[in-house]
């Protein structure tokens, strides 16, 4: 088995397989998934070709080659399923938070979504309930940060840094300076203006594994 792994490493199989896995794990939408499939498919085919070459020259038996290809295909499928599950969970979380925000304001989620899409900010929509909404968003963001610490995704020091930024981030969301799910700087309006996403999150560059964009 060691000889097999050495041969695979020499042929770049494990590196290529990792690239395939990474490309599958990254998308956040159906369109992104299709784009990543277009990238990963030829890479995976190349991996299969290299394995077949190792079978042809006797480095691997046909059974060993089939086993490696099967393992890669299984891993590829598992990664895609895990990503889809995470994507659905994040979407459910956003919908639940949107419903909570709508309840605080005193309207339904559909009305809230419509007004956000038309360009209104959360502060404008909330009106007299803006202070209550601000408190809710701050508490919610800090709770999410604590959850990340408990899950081992960020350390306590990073959590304190994020919490120190929460009020500024919430105010930016309320005033439409951050879009729904936006993790970037001010002025990046992605999706609904001032939507609830990303308040307790951070950009991937910070080392967290969050995909809640």
C-alpha cells in the first residue's frame, strides 16, 4: 500500500484530488456549483487517466486503480452533499432571522423583503422600533460569535476583536451600508440593503471556516 501511495504522490494524484475537493466545496449557489463542476470535471478525468496509466504500466493492479478512483468519486460526492447541507442550513438561518426582524418591526417577512429589495434600509423600515431592532441584532451577532468559539472555529482573542466591531457593523447594516450577507467594507451592497446576514461572521482571510455568506 505504501508503494501505491508513493506512486500516487509522484503522479500528483493526491494533489489533484485535493484541488477537485476544494473546487467542489467552495460554491454558494446553483450557478457557482455548475461553474465548479465545469472546472473539476476535467481535473477529475485527468486524475483517472493518470491512475489508468499506473495500471497500464503495472504500478497498480486494475483492482487497486478501481479502488482509488472509487474512493475519489465517493469523497467528491460526500463533499458536495456536505456543502449543500451547509448551504441549506445557512439559508434557513437567514430566513429565520429575517422573520424575527420582521416580527420586531411589526410586518411580515414578505413585506420586509420587498421593501429591502426596493432600496429601503432596515432603519427606515423599522421606524420607532429601530432601537429594539438594534439591540436584537447586537445580541444575535454576539451569540453567533460565542457559538463559533464553542465550535472551535475562532479563538477567544478573535472573538473579542469581532465583538468590539459588532455595534459598528450593526449600525452599518441598519443604515444600508452593508448588504445582506456582506462581509466586505462599507459601500458593498450585495443583495438586500441592510439585511441581517454577516453580522456575527468574518471574512475567510481571518481564518474562520464560516461559509455563511
